């Protein structure tokens, strides 16, 4: 397979002496690319022989057969969002999968302030990038809900 560098039809191509720059003939104006591509196909033994072996009709038949094998994916949107069909058309929210249960409660004015998660390493006290802290918070079994810098994560 040969690669070409295509330039505008209005561009000026100045080539050095023949043989001084390898493959300089691959710089081609767009208008002459079709001819160069055909030359390349005809001179290429592998690509030329494949084109002689497979006709357009055979390729079309193969493509149609491949398209007939395609099956459209049917996602389970109801299950993904916790919706349970009651009858044919109406939906209700499954209380076991409700999104409202997963939301944190809003503290009232009398509650003690909630401790905010800080972007500071729990072991050494240096500043931690948010993505590193988020990794730790998502792996609570390993890090106990605390944020650790990358160096301290190895020891935890």
C-alpha cells in the first residue's frame, strides 16, 4: 500500500533532481490522484490479483449477506432507570431501584455541618489532584473513604 501527499490543484510542486529525495513522486495534486491510484493498483501484484479474483457482483452479494446478519441492539431502558411497566403503556418507579434513595439528605440548620471531603492526602498531608482523590473515594474498601496521594496509595 502506498501513501500519497495530496496538495491543492493550484499549488506549485518543485521537485529536486531525480533520486535525491526518495518517494518524492508521492506528492501529487488532487486532480491527478485518480490516475496515480489506478497506476498503483495495476502495478501492485496483491491488490491487482484480488481485484481480478472478486467481481463487483460477488462483493455486492457478500455485503448484502453481511448486512442481513446485522441485529439491532435492544437496550433495557426500563430496567436501567428503575422503571417497571404496570400495563402496556404506563410506567412506575420501582421503589427498590429509586434514584431518590441514592440522593444524600439535605442537612437542616440545626444539624452539625457535614465534613467536606478535602483534597489533601490523609497520610502525608500534601495536596492531591481531584482525579486522584476521586479514585480513592470510589475505592472505599481499600482506602476507607479517605484521599491519598499516589505515593501513599502504594502503602495502603
